C-alpha cells in the first residue's frame, strides 16, 4: 500500500475484531464505527427522545429515498431512480410482477441455473400466484444468450454468480433481450459495492440488490430496487401499499401510485436498520468504484496465485479471467465445509456453499494484500495438517 492509498482510511472506519481476517463481506459486511454511532443515535436521541416526532424531525420518512440515492451513485443510476426497503426477495417479487404486467402475452421468465435459489423460488411462485400461464425457464449460464427468443417476457439474472463469482455481461445481454422485445431484471446482490455498474448505460429495466453484503448495512439490512426512469410512470406495483401511495396521509380508500420509483415502496420502513445502512454508505464518499475494482482484482489474483501454489488439493471454481469474475474467489474441495470451519477457527473467515465450494470475498475497503497472503498461509496449514478431519469442524450449523 502507498501513502496515498485511499483504502488505509476506509479500513480504519470498520470495527473488525482483532486477529480476524474477514473474507466474507460478500455475505455480511462488517460493522463500521459510523453505523454503530448512528444506530445508537437512532435508538436513544431519535426513538427515545423524539418518539413519533422522529418521522419528521429526524427525516425518517425520507430514508428510503435518501438511502436509495446513495446507492444509485454506486450502481450507475440517476438520483431518484432507486429506493431502499424490504428484502431482495420481496423487491424481486415486486419488480417481476410489475415487469410481467407490462410484457403482454409473453409467458416465459428466463433465468439461469447459477442464479441464487431465492430468485428462482420467487419467480416460480410468482408465476403460479399470477395464474396467467407464466413459466420459469432455467438454462445454463452459458446458454442464456441463445435462449432469448420472442416468448421471453422477462430476462431475470443475477450479474455475479453467488457460488463461482462468474459475471454476466449485463450490457450485452440487456441489448439482446431488448432486441427480442423482452424486459430485463438484474439482481446486483454480489455487484453493488463490489464492481462498477452502469445501469443507465446498460439500459437495464429493473434491478434489485442487497444492503447487507458489500454495502455493509448490517444483518437483514434493507435491500434496494431500481426502475428505469422512463418506465417508472407506467409501472403498476403489486402489492401497492401506503408508503407507495401518491398521498399516504390523505388516507384515501383507493390506491393511487406515487410518482416514479417511490410507488414501489410498500409498508413502514425499518428505521433502525435503514439508519445503519445510511451511515455505512457514507464510507463510499470520494471512493471511485474503478479504484475498488482494480484493488479487488489485485487481491483476488494474489489470492489465487498463493492458494494454487500452496494448496494443490483445491480446484479453482471461479473464472480465471478477472474480467469474468465479481469480487469473490471460490475453490472446490470435497471436505470444504469442515476445512472452512477449521480455517475460521484459525482467524480467517470465509464461507461454504453446497456442495463443495469454499468461498472468499475481497472487499478492498477493509481487506489488504497482507490479509490475503496470511489467509492463504493459514489455508495451507489447515489442509497440510488435515485439520478438517477434526470432529468439531464436521457438524453442520444451521447457517453455512
Ligand atoms: C444474498 C442474495 C439474496 C438475498 O435475498 P434476501 O431476500 O435479502 O434474503 C437474493 N438474491 C441473490 C442473488 C443474493 O445473492
């Protein structure tokens, strides 16, 4: 790291426990000092002191929009086109049903087998609930482009594969979908805060993403949702709720959508979680996503080189070309679950995804090159000593 390294300053903003190398920010970003202070203030001074006046005096009511605007900057979307709230699964349901309502007679929701299961479950069950003959079609990630045809209503993809880190070409696939008359939904759960995204340039119609991964919003943080500005006025939300009504405090009996993407809001936002996410997002001020990407690639390349030199039993499951990866690196190992537990016991936190993937995320805001080398050294030790054979590492917990 050089004296002008912007990540020296960002690293100091996180409250990571001593002795822990954290390579799991792709699953749950760490606590920041700012988020901790903000939640304390939201609890004591706002909730405790202001009581219900907090909605106006602490601007709670505006948080879905102000947080949305901070995220918009990170995903290449204009201010006013992103709102924060609900979970990624719920936001996907909302944009998918909105997209299907716009797609006329077409019935196919096209996705790929590398997509995160909740996305596929949402699509399968939304199609069944609508009862209009929609069907989810799942193809291999490499076969997506060829499968886009005139029956496709919506192309619904996650840009970066949660298991392997393989990255789709968002701009090219969106263009292809549009050429075939289909709408697109992009899940940015493993992209937002990990790599540069340009929703506007890609022409994406809808996008959703996660607040608790690379955006460091805390466990169960609100997710986000984007609607292309020129589509937003035509979108019919379901469910439509009072927070997405044109006049929530007029208490009308009928639903009238708010202007723009705000109509996608549904119920009362979780202010404590939203406050944590809001504060965590300020860490990105003055940080260019291109700089994050360069560092993320440098860290990932170094990790792959170190692990391949030290751990011959592991097989790289991620694309070798950094341009084809997100910000994570995965290795296959039959005893991956137990090996990861042993590594965590040795102070390096990554995670495991069935059936055999050991997953490591690289978040340059708080992970440096020396961490990557130490992590590879410890992984070598875990494997060399076959610590994964120890019984305490072999019992699967509820959450992997
Ligand atoms: C993490 C993740 C989710 C999580 O959805 P929640 O509703 O927040 O639990 C959804 N989709 C993808 C692609 C993810 O990676």
